[in-house]
């Protein structure tokens, strides 16, 4: 099944060359979790992740569905 993945801020460097803010579309097998996607893109395990699926916050064990858009952000601090 196809999903779209968008990585932001310091995670963007894990996208394939040529991918922009629009992200990339990937094929994943049924039963794929957000954790599987983190590993697919070699996101650092120790870095916390804020993940939205179609605009709704989800945890690492969430199973993605056909056509969803996954957006992953590192924690951001400001002041």
C-alpha cells in the first residue's frame, strides 16, 4: 500500500535526494507501524518524535493505512 511521508527540521536529511517539503510516497506492507517507518528512514532512536497522521497525533505503534500522510517532527524548543 502507498503512504506519503514528510520529515521536518533535522529529520529532512533522512529523505531521499530530491525530496522536498512535499515528502515522498513509499510502498509499505499491511501492518506497518510508525516505528517501522522511523526505522525505514533511519531516524535516530534516541530522538523523541512528534508524529501526525493526516493531522492527528499518533504513537509509534499506530498501524498506517493506505493513502495516509505521515508527518514526523523532532521536538522543537523556542523562546
